[in-house]
C-alpha cells in the first residue's frame, strides 16, 4: 500500500502511523514542532546524555537548527543542560506533562492487586502495555519480589514483533491500522520484520484458539513471555497484559498451562471491574 494513498485516510488517529516524510507533505504538519519532539526522542536509556553534534547526526539537521531547538526545550524545562560537559539530558517537565495521562489510565488502580498476586505465582513481572507508534510502552508493571533481566518499568518500551505483548496488541488493530504498522516496520526494521513476520500470524492464530499468545526466547533468549489482549479499548487505547519469566526457572509447559490461564482470568476480572465501574 503506497504511503501517499494513506494521506486520504480521514481518521485523524491514523496519522501517527505515517512516516515523517509523508506527514511533511500535509499542510497541517508543523515541521518545527516535529523537529523539537524528535530531539526529545533522541534520548534513551542507553544514551541519556547527548550533545549538539550527537543530535545533529541522529536527525540530519544543521547544528544551528539543533542549537535553537535545544535552547527552546531547555527554557521550557523539557531538557537540562549539564554545565560540566555542555551536553543535555531530559528535564522534569516531561514528567509533569505525562502525569495527567497516567492518572487517566484508571486500569492501573483496578489491576494493581491482581497483578501482584499473579507475579507471586509466576515468579516474574506482570505488565500492562499500549502501542506507541512502532513499539510497546508499559503503563504499569509490578515485580513483587521477582525480577528478571527484562527490567520492565513504567515508560519502558518493547518491540512489537518479537514480544508476546507486542503481537497481542497488533491483534486488536483494524486491518488498515495493522497494514500501516507492518508497512512501516518493513521499511524501518526490515531484518526484524522478515525474521518475525510469520510468527505474528502464528500468534494471531494462537490468540484465536486460546485467547493468549506466547514468545519463547524471541526477544531475549533467556526470557519466556505470555500475553493477553483486552477485548475493548480502554481510555481510547488498545491494551494488553503480559507476564515474563526466566527460562532458567520456568518452562514452556508451565507458561502455557499454568500462567496463561491465570492471566486470562485476571484480564476477565479486570474487564468486569471496569465495566461495573462504568455502569455506576
């Protein structure tokens, strides 16, 4: 499906699935604002501190342009300048900006205790995720005492194609949304796309037959994951919940026959609570 044809899609919520090169053709798109947000997205766990040159290389923008963007973002509190190095790190205004979104996601409160209980049984973290463009972002996670090297946390991201939760989220999208996501993944991460494309179809069949999907070592070889999508959108988002366990302390049969049924029950309980609260 040519990207240019997708510009005629009227649903505004689908615009975030279009490549930047296509969005820039739309007169409603603000390139300056887009570039500023792209600067913020350059920062990550692996690169929490960046300088003008680093960001210029990442975005392909001139140093003077980056300097203006850095100055503006710093004055607004979205970046902090480190006096010792002259480089930048993310600022506290990002937390202030994201807090209202987290507060709207009341599922975090409804699910908290059930997630803790399941984490105890599974001996691994339990998390809720939504899709952020071409990745999964966690909006809630609980460890109890059990952690593994997945290190999930609120705001941490995961790939869509190689994780159980990513494939569970993809399952809920419309055909048009799914095709747009897959086309972008094919363009931007072709190696991952071709490696896991067939497994996406297998996961969809697994969800249709059993209500859940699994991933055994696809994302990281020492991790097993199982995920269940929520039936309906919550606060306007497709959501899914997953459990990740260490392959050293668990096995595939335990994930499928013990953890997965409990995760299905947990999702059902949460959806019932949410529905009853909406009715009230």
